[in-house]
C-alpha cells in the first residue's frame, strides 16, 4: 500500500514538473515573454556597457548634421547641395576607407531655384565615388512604400551598386535591438546601408543582435566644423583609412529608441540619432560580434531543469530555492551575452514563479484538509 502511494506521488511530481515546463514553453512563445525578454536584454546591455565593454577597432567617424550645422548653412534644408557637396569633397581628399551618406538625395533639379546647386552636389558625389567605396541612402516613401526618386544625374553617377536602403529594424515596442543587412523585395532583396558597406568592403557580414557594449565612443565631428576645417593635415589625420558616416544628429528628429544611447556627446537618453545606430550596427557586423540566440533544444532543457524546483516540498524552501535559481539564471544570462549568446530569461523566471505558486497552492490545500 505504501509502495503504491509512493508511486502515485512520484507520478504526480513528474506530472507537475512536465506541466510547469510545458506551460513555460508556451509562455515563451507569447508576446508577453518577448517583451519581458527584451526589457531584460536592455538591462543586460546597460550593465555590460558600464562595466565590461568589449574592445573594437576605432575605425568609424560620424559627421553629424546637428542644430548648429543646420543654422550655419544659409540655404533652407532642401537646398543644402553646396554644403553636402563640399563636405563630401573634403572627406574624399582625406582618403577614407569608405563613406556613407545617410541623407536624402534630391528628387529633382533645383537649378531653377538657385543656379549651380545641382552641379555642386554632383561634384561632391563624384569626388566621393572616385576616392573610396561610397554608399548613399535610398529612402522609402511612406505613401506607397516604394523607393523615393533620385534626380537622374545623381542616380546615373551612383548606380544601384552604391545605394543602400535607409531602413532600421525595430521590435514590437519600437526599440531597435536587431539588424538586417538585406531587406526582402519583389526582386529578391536589396541591401541596407550597412549591408551595402559590408559588400563594398568585402566583409562577410551576417544579421543578428546589435552589440551595444562593443567598442568605445565614436569620434564625432559636426558638419559645421568639417566645413570650417582648413587644415588639410588635420582632416587627413581624422578621416584617413576610416569609415565615415554622415547623417542627422539633431535632438528632436531622426532618432531611434535603443537600449543604450551610444552618442557620447549627449546626456543619457532613451533614443539615439539614427546615424549612431547605423555606426554600431556596422561595427557589430564588421566585427562579426552579433550575439547568437541560444539553441531551442538548450532552451527547452534549461526550462525543464528549472521546473525541478517544484519537487522541493516545503513552499517556503521552494520560494528560497526559486529566488536563488533566479539570481543564478540572471548571472548566467549576463555571462552568456558577454560570451556572444543571448539566453532569454522570461521562460526561466516564469517557470520558477509557477513552481512556487504550485507548491504554495499544494500547501494551502493540505492545511484545509487537516482543518
């Protein structure tokens, strides 16, 4: 009789472990788990960035179009041809490793508004194309989701091989955590700016998570300062053999929500200029440093192992064990991310919560029977 009871209890315990593990695996597929995992990932990036940044080559320079630069250009924004052209010509003379212009090219001629502006921009683009691998942004029209038109002389100069989509991958909560180097299209696919740069630089890059704890702060030069530079030796020292990204760095436009703002010239913020995110994406891709997702079989094994906490009989000890297991899981997840593997914590913590709840309910039921 005793053996039969023991066998029944063992079967119930095994069933409880299996039920909790299955419930947790189901939870891991829900949007709630995805959101929770994302928030924990953001926290882990913040910790790693502060205490254990991974070194990376300091080979990317950001030229930012900030508020001061916009105010210093006498023409309205649609007529910045000459300023952009001069900036490109200055950079080209410094012989950089590559140049990317994340700024919309004009859709038509503006010579009728101000004679000579078309030529000024064309000359700058030509200098950049001749000096180094060059990529210009191909923007998407939100009205029809098609590519915006580029003035034909500029398009003829650049060709498709020097264009990259100015798109950013975002999670459901609007935060950028992952990147894609190629965007699916009706014709197969078209590279993003970062993807095009990888191709031109002949580096075998792949998609993945953006590594927000990779490298030190970027060298940042406002466009206004670049246009004012007259010391060619200084320009060469700053930009020679480095990848130059040109884009907007204003405080209230062109910004993207991120786990960690890597714009060192700004105060702490939950968003970053889009060009800074591109720089970090490119740095991650070129270094092949994107953390990979933990394998599904290993994730299932970990959830099943954590579910064994339910076998602790006293619910108070179950709670203590779950707390310890949760802290250990957090440390392991942080260490895994540092090593290049993303281990989501949501399902593991949910498993521990279910185990404690199950044991507490079982204890309450026993007390009710006795009374």
